[in-house]
């Protein structure tokens, strides 16, 4: 008989292999190498090393296959990667992701038509843009600010994700672009909130190619070399087991054979994304009132503009040396207009490969001269914006069906109106806006869903876990992901959720030491 893929018992089970699950594995491997760890992932391994970003796959056909394999049980549905098509309101997933089924994304209210997930080793971190800004002003988590703790955790998250700021320093139009943006909206900004290069989880190899960070970078060599760490793919975790108010292990289904198994563990980390982490808790009978509540997405307003007054000869040639597949050309890089309480939008300005609107035939485009502008808005968060779960209408994995109850408030519509004005200002500053107006993307397009297992300072009924990410109701059970972030952020959330995972992993180790 062949040996089972599953150990009978480990010290720590990690559910999900995206960047936040990987952060737990990395910190445990660095600081507590004596602990045995099983990381369980429902999706297949689609890259080598496991968890690597698909943009690093050079061959376009191989990259497309890796994306398709990440698209869950409905894989094969058409996807597209065009902000213009999204702006037209078409309900299609981005490559490497899949959407909630029809009927589930808007059970009540506006819903989240583009709410998406990825099922593969590395999770969405194998498909992301890798923008890693720090939260600012009201985005920050007040109860983690004492003695600079939040910034130290964010430093650690940057280390784990391999964040750099200089990967696009060779981009000929980057500085010019930032000068123009700063001239338009730079007044009164301090160092942290000034217009600047976007911190990105990417590094440049000696041969000049860019390497985008995925969970492989977060895991790092130390985890891969850890003999007590195992990553087991194609494994659906169906239930977290709880005994006497404490985590006791997990039940799993082997997606290859259909067989069920149990793994005993005194520590369980659920890092299964903002939709499926609360789903698994629900399936496990862990149902605090705050579960699934405070769901928040970042509304997005987008526009495009052409950098005027530049010398096309400086632009370099297409295609860029980044590996394609949604990769960026290198003429203008990625710029960041940070969130402030006065201008509560996170601005991301990056090159578009082509104009989103038709240009005259006698109007040649200098490579890199067209940029997409995106402003993300923080949600007016409310406890009634929430996920619920249906035990009678399961999803394609057989887990409780996810239902979205979500609406924009008047304050949200005001914020979107202000973002519209702001993005016109930015597009004018860049040069020549393309198209007659900005667009609001359908809700859920941000891929940044938060709040559904939110962290709280105290167990006051409005949070699922405490400041260490340990679930209030179940000791030894930790939650990870954007779902843990309690504030309304506008910036890309992964750096923050990896920072919270670092704190959680250290707390887990400390708790084990005290057992
Ligand atoms: P995920 O990466 O989603 O991983 C969760 C994993 O859990 C998945 O692999 C899933 O299959 C697995 N899982 C779920 N349920 C189960 C179960 N029951 N059993 C076993 N396994 C399970 N964020 C940024 O901060 N900056 C960006 O620039 C950015 N750009 C993005 C662009 C795109 C196109 C996409 C798709 C995402 C982007 N994001 C970005 C979002 C970012 O990828 C996520 O914030 C990040 O991956 C979240 O990490 P995670 O570990 O919490 O979850």
C-alpha cells in the first residue's frame, strides 16, 4: 500500500498557501524549527518552485495553463485582463481567478459582482500585481501602534515579500510622471504620503529579468529546507476540529482520490482568503456573530492618460523584459499617490500596454507613454455588509455556499464622486486624458476584500479574533488574510495582512512554548 499523503498528527496545520499562510510557515521555520507543520492547499501546484508567480513563467502557453489550473472547479470560463472591459461592466474573472456563482454575489444590495478567488499553491499571490504600500492615516490599526509595533511588523512583511523600490528605476518616464503628479496633488504631504515609487514585491535578477514575488519568496529557502514542513496540495480542508474550546486538528478531503482524512494538531491557522476563511469557520460550527461581517471592498475609479511632451526616442522598445502575461513595460514604472485623511484615496499609476480608447491612425503611441490611473476608495464600513453561508446550497467544492449582502452608502457614493474629480486632476497633470470620462469598476474588481474575520482589541462582539489573530472563541485557532484587517483601507492590503500574520505566528510560537 502506498504511504498516505497525510500525517496523522502535526504541531501546526496551515490551511491555504497564499502569502499569509506562507508567512506563518516562514516565521515558524525560522523561529521554531522543532515544530512539525502541514500546509494544506485545495488547489494544484502550478509553478516551480511551488507558489511562484505565474508572471515568472517565460513561455506564454505554460503561463496560460498555470492560470487555467488556478481557476477552481469552473476552470475554462473565459477570463480577461482588460480594465476597459471591466469598466464596461462585463462580469468576467481575471486570468488565474474565478468568480462567485451567479446568484451568490448579490443576495442583497449592490453585491460584489467581481468577487474572485484563486485555487492554487500560492493563491492569489501567484497572480497579483505585487504593489505593497504601507497603510497611512486612518487605514492604520490604532491598537497596534504602541512603540512602533505596526511599522516593525510591516518591515518584517517587506522582508518576507521581498519588497523593493528600485526595480523600475531605469524607467525613463517615471520621475517625470511623479513630478507632474506631485505638482497636482503634492501640497501639504509629509514624507510618508508624498507621491513616490510604488513599493513592489519584485526584484531584478543579474541578467536583468524581473522576478515577481509569490508565496515561494515568502516561504524562502529556510521553509523549503525545513524537514518538518510539508506542503500538501489538492487537499480541501472541510472542517477545523475543536475539543473543549481548543483547536484539535482538521478534517480533509483528498481531491485526487476523494478520500477523507483527519490530521490532529493543537494549532491551526486558517489563511483561506477573505471569502473562504469565514466559510471554513462556519463549516466547523465556529459561528461568532461577527463572522462574515464588516465585509469591505475598495471601490475603484480608473482613467487613462498620455504623457505629453516626451521624446519617443527615449521610450525604449516593446516588449519589456519582464516575462509578459500582464507584465509591465518599463518606461514609466509604477507610481503611488498615498492615502491621506484629506484625500482618502489610494492612487496607483502604471503603464498600460495599449490605449484603452481607439486613437487616430496617424497618432503613433510612444511605448510607455500611456498610463492607467486607478484610485481605490476606502469603504464606509458597516456590520450589515456581510457574507452569509448556506448549508443547504453548497458551493462547487461542497462547502457552505457563500452569499454576499453588500451595499454602497451615501458616504461611499460621495467618496467615489470625489475620486472622480481627483482622477481627472491627475490625468490632466499627466498630459492628455484619453476618453471623455473616468470609469467606476464593478464592485469586487479590487480583489481586496477585507473584514470578514476581523481583528479587535477586545472581544466586544464586533470581531472574530484578537490582536494576535487568535480566534476569541477557540484557543490555538488563528485566522490570516485581508479578512483580519479591521480598518477601512484603500491601499493594497497584502503587506498589512502579512504583517499581521507575522505577529500571529510569533504569538503561536509563544503559546506553544507555554503549553
Ligand atoms: P490567497 O492568496 O487568496 O490564498 C488563499 C489560499 O487558500 C488559496 O490558494 C485557496 O485555494 C486556499 N483555500 C481556500 N479554502 C481552502 C480550503 N477549505 N482548504 C484548503 N485550501 C483552501 N494585493 C496587493 O496587496 N497588491 C496588489 O498589487 C494586488 N494585486 C492583485 C492583482 C490580481 C490580479 C489579484 C488576483 C490579486 C491581487 N492582490 C493584490 C490581492 C492579493 O493577491 C491577496 O491580497 C493575497 O494573495 C491574499 O493572500 P492570502 O494568503 O490571504 O490569500
